[in-house]
C-alpha cells in the first residue's frame, strides 16, 4: 500500500468492494497528487477502518475504484486516552488538536475553567484540523472533538481513571496504577492553573494528580508530554 497517499472516505461511499471519494478528495488526488488508474491508495473511514484500495476511475470530480483489503483498527492504539484540555489561545489549542491526534488520542474535550481567557472554539475548523492530522498520521479513527464544557459538566457522568497534571503532585504518571483496559481521561489546566474551587471539585471526584518534572510547562507542552508518557505506559 502506498502510504504516501491517504484519503478520507465516507462509510456511505463504500458499497461492497466499491468506493468513491468526495469531490475535494478526488480533486486533490488527481490534480495535486497526479494519481492515475491502477494506483494503490489508503482509505480511512474515520470510524476505525483503513482500506487498501486501487483507483479505477481517476475522475477529479469523483475518484472511484475497488477495495483490496480491509484493515480494522488501522493505525490505532489498543487503549484509549481522552484529553480534557483547558481552552487556551487559538493557535496553541489548534496545535494541540493536531499533535494529540497524531499521538492517538480518541477524544478531546475543551474545558471552560475559571482562569481560561478563551471560552469558545470554531468547531468546523477543529474538525478539519483533526481529519487532516489523522490522514497525515494514517489513523483510521478520527478523534471526537466535544463542545466546550465546564468542569462540573464534565463530571456529570461518572468516570474511572481521571488524572490531572499539577506541579504540586508527588506522583508521576509512572507511579499511578492505570488499567489499559479502561479509558484514561487526562485533565490539563490553563497556565494560570486550576482555581481552588476546581481543585476541590476534582478532589471530591477522586482525580489522581501527577507531575511532569520540576519545570513549569506551558499547557500544550504538558498535554503532549502526558500523552506521550501514557502511550509508553499503556502500550
């Protein structure tokens, strides 16, 4: 399979062993990448399946062809990490979206915290960033980006294995007893840190705190560092 060329395919555009691509994907394939008949490509449905496929009709309006092989969980981890990230400046938050996707995160929940200067996200823009990063990193499951919630809203539904980064924590992620079979929810606060009320709430919810060393990290650095360590621990 030519891993240089990966395309998003809608599950609705898969009929048996036949596939077709949207006009934007088709145009990119033919006019930009110059793909031709009989070229092999990688398809990603965003729901957990990859496909090895061959181009039969190189139409820039609608590329179509045949599925050669189904690849379940293509490019995916065997465990689940969900990033619960404080809203920060747009460019830095979008950087996190891209890199967290590449690192295998399954869900991203923006958090509206007391010390967040930003309160909203452009959902359509976020979705485009996630899909582009998933295609680049050859992930068959596109991470879900939730609407921003408050900390209390996040805890409405009980969750196991919730951890949060904190400079004052005594434990590291390695010290925590995390089960790979259960999702790990990683809370990263803003650079102004959590408020006392938010810390009280997390304490009541049984959140486990961890540190990432003795340096004070930016929120995006802490998030990506945490995900990378968890990938090693849970994999």
